[in-house]
C-alpha cells in the first residue's frame, strides 16, 4: 500500500474546521491506518502497515525480503535506540546517584555476549535493554526489576525487535517514536 512522509509544518488545516488538520490519504483514497512521529520530531510518516513504517526507520527494509535479514536490521536499530535512550537517561541523572555497579550495568553493550547483566534491577534509574539479547533468544538470563522497598517501578524498559509490531510499540514505549492508529477506519479496510 505504501506510505507518505510529511513534516508537521506541511500539514494544512481543513478549510471548514478551525484547528483541524487534513487527513492524509493512501493510494486507494482512504485515510492511512497509522501515523508515526519520527525521531527527528519534525517528520510524520503515514502508513497502512508495519513494514512501511519500518521502511521509514530502516531504509531498504522493504527491499529486503529475507525475514532473518529484516530481524537483524531491527535488532541493530534496537541496540542503537537502547544505547541512545540509555545515554539520555544518564545525561539527566546526577552522577553521584549512580553506584559503580549500576554504572557498569547502565553502560554495558545492549547486544552480544557482553550485553547488560542485571539479574534483579533495583535501582530507580531506568534500564533499557534489548529483548533478543536474553532467554529465549540467547542463554543470557532476562533481567527482572523492582525496587528494594518492594514497590514495582518503571525502571526496566524493553526494546523488542523480534516482531515488527512489538518492535514499533517498544520504540514508542521508550519514547524514540510516537505511534498513533486511526481507530475510525472501516474494519474491512484494516490489514
């Protein structure tokens, strides 16, 4: 079906509705199913399917027909995203609040045999990891989280590159992109 890129500034208000925006249409003349705010904060990608959205993040994704190659592309981007998002967390954290052990975990690679090892992450500092680095994809045990006071915390975030939909949702959850789905589309038009 394809996709369409636009900049926020390129979208014009509908002439008869104050404060509204025109609804971008696909090749069939229907509204796109998905809208993704790109990492640059200025571009918007409209698409009808996950592969089209991933093409916007991974140029050449659609041309790659081998699912293993596509998975590798997602894992590589996932590792980059986790690293960048973790760096943002560290940049906004007082260094005095980070123990030496926490520092080693927070700055470890996100994929490969030397990836983050944290059996039980009790630090209030968010830890961002790539799911395919752990069981069942590898032999490395999955980190678990919680704070020492027993209160569950949002201190462990997963980038999930194994499947297209999960990957995009996880990129949204860590704040790398913004996803929206048009819920008003006729169910017969949905993939």
